[in-house]
C-alpha cells in the first residue's frame, strides 16, 4: 500500500482570479490542481530548480596523484591511437 498525498484543488474561476498568488505558491514548491466543474483538468507544479554551480578546486590539497601518466601509460596511449 502506498501513501496517498492530497493535492489542493482550485476551481478554474478562483485560479483566474488569484493566478499571481497561486503561481508564487507553486514556485515555492506547493503544487495544486485546477478543476473545471469538479473535474480535475491540470496540475500546476514548480519547475525544477537549476543545478547549483560547482565550486572548482573544492578538493585542493586533499590527495596526491603520484603516477607519471605519460610514462606509466605510454604503451596504452599509443595502442589507443593506432
């Protein structure tokens, strides 16, 4: 058995009257359904937030690569480019 979550429903007239407020609420993560004559028509959900920017160099000084890549893998690199 799954958990059922009730999503608030707004009739189409109320949605037209309070569209700005409803859009702001949806943008904050509160989804809702717009119905017409008691029949659900559409679900309004927030867009996904853009991915957070990564900080480059966040692991600086956390580890050391001791391999001499060109020397240690010269044969493998040559093989890949034949």
